[in-house]
C-alpha cells in the first residue's frame, strides 16, 4: 500500500512491523556470513545498512534496491561483489524495512543529499554504486547531482529511462500472483518469468509482509532528459534483460549511449531478475575492477 503523496512511509501497526521484522531476519540469513547490520543517521533519515566486508580495505560497492523492498534480495551477488572491497546493502527509507524517513527522499535533490551524507560515512573515497530498477535511478541521480563520491554506476534494468507502460504493470501483476502459487508451480513460473528469487520462501514471505503492513512512500521518478544523461560523467554499465518489462533492448541502447562513458549489455532475463547469475556477477565485478580508482 502507498502513503499519501508527499508523506514518508509508515507501518500500519506495531503488530505489522513485528511480523515483518521476523520475516526480515529470516531473509537476511540468505546473505553470506558474517553479515553486519548498523544504522546511520543523516539529516532526514535513519538508514539501515548491511555490510559484508571480507576485504574491508578495498573500494566499497554500495547496493541500491528497487522500490518497495530491501537489501535482502541482493544475496546472490554479495559474495562476488565483495572480492575486492566491502559491500554495503542499503535499505531505502520510505520502503518496508527498518530505515526511517523523517521527510520524503523521493525529490531528486533530497535523494542526492541523503545518499551523499550516507556515502561520506561509509568511506573516505568514492564508491561504486550498483542499482536495480528504482535503485538504478538513484545511482544515475547521484552521478548527475552529487558525483564527487561516485566511482562508477552499474545499472540493472534502471527506472528513469523510459515511461512505464502496460507491459510493466502486467509483469508486476503476474509476478505478484505467481508468488502466491504452490511451490512446485511457483518454481515453474519463476523460470518462465526469469526470476529465480521468486522460489525463495523467505523473500516472498518478506515481500507480502511489507505489502500488507507498510504504507510506502510513492516512487515514480521523472524520466531523465537526454541532456541529463549526457551530463553523467562517471563510468556506467547499463544491463537490461532481453525480456525486460521496463525497457526494450533498443531503448536501453539508445538511452544508454547518451551517457559519455557507458557500456550497454543485453543479457537473458526479465525485469524481475537475470537468469544467469554467475555470468552477471562476472560482468559486474570486471566492470568495477576496471574502473577502480588508483591512488
């Protein structure tokens, strides 16, 4: 459910939050261990951060999640992305998770100010941002408005490049219904939808606990203009699924090519997930390693 326009997210009741948090703890057991959790304060939020840092001295990778969820869904990618430095998964304030927004952070300037404060507390140097869906828009917005702490952006089927059409809403509706199916059917639907995480009981239970128990801050970002994309001056890797409901391969190539230092890759998968996880991990880690900041 959605909060009123201009209002931060909120729980419908204490009981709903408690039920959600029980599912939340189970879902984060999927992350590689040991995983740390801590809260960081900014001017407008208390933000929950999840850290996996077997190599704490390297350049950080910061994971930005799609709207309506939290960092638990990054579990298939965390270990691979942590080979050269710490990985931080961010629970976006305004969505169902333990983060608290004291003011809306959807306005582009507010979002950039929030993330800039957060990045300053995570590392003395720039970070590699990896964003999926709405998290991809956050990464592009940061590279456009506050690039000093951004080493690179990896964009997984990002929002903000094209307007949402009937394909996306149909995908969202079918995906939601599929999570309610019995597990044998759900596994088949997960393969058809190219969304392997759909068969994880912990994640689907967490998703529905959030949908039923939290009024999320509405997140419908404005489409970035051609001039704004041309102004993104950091290395960028734009990855979209061949069957994406967010943007077509042609749209991805056309809009991605406007960023001066962008690579565009079309891979098997849909907006809900990419079916060849190890290949995706290899591609992301190679890109980040190639754009490490030396010295």
